């Protein structure tokens, strides 16, 4: 399993798995990163998106209490 080198690499990897016209849950993003060979956990990805990527790279929409993320 590959690990992320730094935050810039992690941001690029997350943006590569999210297409411009789809909305994904944090769990789906983590699963796509796992298929690419990264060591990604659901909770870690959700917290990283919340702290580093929200409103700058990704935006969220809440549906029934579940966050769906899409590119800005």
C-alpha cells in the first residue's frame, strides 16, 4: 500500500478520483483511493476534506445528514 507523501499529494489524489459532474460520499472517495493502491481510511479522508479541502477544492451538500462532496 502506498502512503501519501504530503498534503499536496493527498489533495491531488483526492481530486483525481472525483469527476467534475458527480457527488460522492467520503466512503466512496476512500474506496476509490484504495483501488488505486493508497492506504486510505474513511474517517481520515473525511477529516482531511473537512480541514484542508472544504470550500477551497470541494464543496458539500447534505442529504439526510450525509455529506456528499463535489468539486468547486
